[in-house]
C-alpha cells in the first residue's frame, strides 16, 4: 500500500472515478503524441473525491493537453463553469463533459456551493487552474483550499511541464492548516514545472 493511499481518509478510499472506453483512451494517447509526445508521470491515489489544481497555466494549449490526458487515463473529471452558459443547446454537452454550473452571486458563494456538491456526490474530482487566468498573476486563488479543508478532500497538484513535455501527478496533500501556508505547499509541488509561455508564470 502506497503512502499516498494510506493518507487518504478511510471514507474516501476507493477506485478513482473513471469513464470512457478503449477507443477514447486510444484517442487520448494519439492526441498526446500529436502534441509532441507528452508523457504522464506519477500515479493517482485511490480516492473517490479529490481537487486537482493544474499549474502553471500559461497557454490555451494547456486545455487540450488536459483533455487528452483525461481521455488517455479514462478519468472522470469535473470543472466549474458560469451558470449562464449551461443553456440549450450546449447544456447537456457541458454537463456530460463534467461541467458544474456555479452562480457567483449565490449567498453561499462558489466555495459553499462546492462544499455542498462534495457532500452530495460520492464521486467527484474537481480539476481547476489555481491561477484563474493564462496571464501572469501575483496571487493564486485560494477557494479550492477552503473547499478541501472544509470537506477533508485531498488535493492532488498536477505540474504541467512544457520543458520536458510531462504532466506530473504529485503526491496528494491533506489541507488542515493555515490556508496561506497550505498554498505554499501546493505551489512548491509544481514550482519546477515550466509553462509554454514562462513569462506568464
């Protein structure tokens, strides 16, 4: 049993949520080769719920790499989207792709909404960009850490390293302390990775 597995709370331990079939996994592998031969390093812990911050985010290409990795590994991931875009005719497609509509005007806010989602769903893996934009930022968003601390869900930082063409799955973190201190732990886990446009990192 790996260290990653033993640190996952007992009530969350289980097979990582999956989707797709042999064909979709093949599409993912082909896509990664077409984009320059990207490789995946590391392993996902056995958990049915997680938050996955992916960094650095400096290019639109990050999205396509993420999609092909998701297909290649057969992962069932979710992402947040503004509630107003979940309308006909794209509503069903966005939800099928893992979209979760959020209303930033709601009384409980995005953090509160996602805490409820993790309570309601036995399987939920939320992928996000902690920078919130492709442009250079001085501060990362901290909402995902508040969600993780409140729910006890592990955070699995993923480093997107264009210098090596590697998507690295780093060890899971449990968020229990001061949010600013925990944010530094997440940043440190992906600090070695170089984005496609390093000047934006």
